[in-house]
C-alpha cells in the first residue's frame, strides 16, 4: 500500500493530541501502517487457531461479563458477536458532537492497530474508510460507566460497521446501511472476538477528553492575554510579574504565565510601578501567574495521561500470539482517564473563576480605578456590562457544580462481576462542558477589558495586549449604546476557541 504523505499515519503507538485534532476537526485522512496491518493479521491467525482447538477463552468461546463461565459453541460465536453489539447499544440522550465521534473512531483504530485484539485487519480498515469518507455514527452521549470501557457508546459505533444503527453523511442523518451505501462502503459481518474488540475500550472518554484538553491548553493562553489586558485597564502593578519572585517558586506553569503577562504588556504606558498608585493589586491580578500556572501544570499532566491512553491496548482479553497466551485483564478500566478528566474540570473551572473576579473589578465603580460604572457611557440610562458580569458569575457557579468529581463514584454492574467502575466518560463530558463555558467567561472579560481600554486609550497598551485588543475589535465594536450582548459573547468565545493564540500572536510577541 503506497504511503499517503498527507494522511495521519496510524500505527498504534505514536498518536498525539494534535493529530487527533487534525482528524477530528480538520477532517484529515488517516492511513493504517503496513506494520500494523501485518501485526493484526498475526493476531487474528492466532485467534482462529484457538477456535480450531476449541480452547476456552473469554469472549471467543464464552459469554461476556457475568456470562464469562458460559461456554459458546463454534456454531454460535458469530451470532454471539452480533447479539453483543445489538444488546449493548443502550445509549440515551442527545448524540455526541461529530468531532467527538471522529476522535473516538480514530482512537479505536489506533488501539486495534497495536495488534493485540484479535480482530481482522479488514474490519479496522473499514472503520478507517468510514472515517475518511465522512460516515459518522450517531452515538448517544449517555450510558457509559467507563468500565468495561465505553461499552454502550462504542456499540452504537459498531452498529454502523454491520449496516445497522444510524450515521451522519454529508449533513444527513441516515440509517447506517444507507449512509454506508451512499459512501460506497460495504458493511461487514463480524467473526469471533470482533464485536468485543470493537466495544471494549476507553476511546469515547479519551476522544472527548482529548478535544477538551486541547481546548483547555489554548484557554490557558487566552487567560494570560485577558489578564494582561485587564491589568493594564486597571493600572496594574508590573512588579508582581517580574522573574525574581517567580524564580523562588519554580513551578513551570507559574513562570510561563508570569513571562507571558510581562511580554504581552511590554511597552505599556498603563501599567504602574509598586507604590505609584497603590502598593499591591488584588489577588485576581497579582496572583494570576500562580493560579493560571497551576492549571497549566495540571493540563500538561492531563495531556501526558491522554497520550499514553491514546496509544494503549484497552480491550479484553488481549492476544499475545508470540507468547501463545490470551490474558484477561483490566486495561479497559477508565480510572486513569477519569481522574485526569476530573482534574481537567477543576483546572478549567479555576481559569474561569479568576477571570470572573477580574471582570467584577472592571465593572465595579468601587474597584475599577475611575472607569465608568459598568463601563457604560451614560450610566443609569445605560447598564453597560452590568449583566454580562452576572452571566460570567452564573457560568462560574455552574462550573463549580459540574466540577464535582465523577471518578469517586461507582455503581456495580453485570451481576456484581464488574463491581468497580470509573465513570470516566461522565467525567470527560463534564470537563468538556466546563471548558466550553469557560471560553464564554473569558470572552466576557475580554469584552470588558477592551471597552476599558477604549476609555484609557488603546494607543497606550503594550504591544501584545494591543494585538489582543485589535483582534477583539475586529470581531466586536465598542459599545457606545446598550445592545444585546449574547451575540458578542458568542462571537468572541468562538473566535478564541478556533484560534490557537500562541500561533496567532507569535509574529507580535512569543507566549507559551
């Protein structure tokens, strides 16, 4: 098979967060490596040997879960795999976003490409063909316990492979068989072990988590930009961001955030010196590097855990053909991802929490250094950004509720055979919701800070914050008269989310 230089190469071991984004959002093609196809073929040949020998192996010649002690004859193995997919497709609720499903498909292909699942290469290739053609299974968002992996949602994915379920294709939601036909693809009949191989894994929680983590890493960059612009609008004290202090507490993220704010405000005529207007700023300004930095360090840890999980074999049993062994273990258990997702939820929530406090200082006439009350040009007749702060506070409060950890909960299932589960997919979904809400909170701060900069004189801004201000004004004009702000908030939040701030601002000032 010739190598497609433009495709993301899937080999089971080198998937990165950026590659997931390229496939899930930018719709880049994928190609399974030759070595992975060969490894899967070896693994499958060993499975067929086991079947010929009538060995008792979980998922091949036995039932599933509590039925693991029930022997299944060779004549019933195909029917068992089909029944497995149908019976486990119990998802409810709205469908997952298309990008989350595409991320899930990519990661399932990658996990199977390691060659320890005993699935035929052709089945995995069909999944890649679906991804490349834009056939996206409809997967309800609720129903996974996170162990044994994401059984219910992955079953909805597998349904389309066999010509059942539903899928979206070119904007239409269709029966799975019709979507496959329109894309020129032929559904497949599953053989022994293949149904289990398709649904036993953590790819839904990991796919959702990968998208949320990428967005949160970007959010951390925007948080530094917003804090810098707010600091200037409030005549902040530059001394708090100097490296002498941060070198004595050398958390990497703290140092990065402090350096970012220094660079962004370089050349500013609005920042002040210690004692010039006041001796100390409030924590939401002065401690921004410490708070943002803690989230940054957490996000690096989360990315590391996600990238390990992306390149792991997470189904059961695992086929070790070279060792002539099949091992039933617990790699499907989502606890590593669940804990990381709960950590992500808290980390993103804190970026929003401190942002809302800065917004309050911008609009509160008792705190905003003689800016107009609520940044309104004609206060009293106009309300300005008064209720925008309410909205930020509401989202921050909702984030706090959502940040309650999912991973500490467990409800036994499958007749108490599966007596501890991770709730990792719930954790991932909640984290993603918090990240999304936090973009709106940061957007409100940016809108308020830009309005404040208009009163101070934007020509006095630092070179980095002037870039942030200018880009903000390209999307939303100054508010001279009260208007509906929900559209402005949405536009700025969407712009921030789709713009990699480090890359976009790099020609003006480097930030980390």
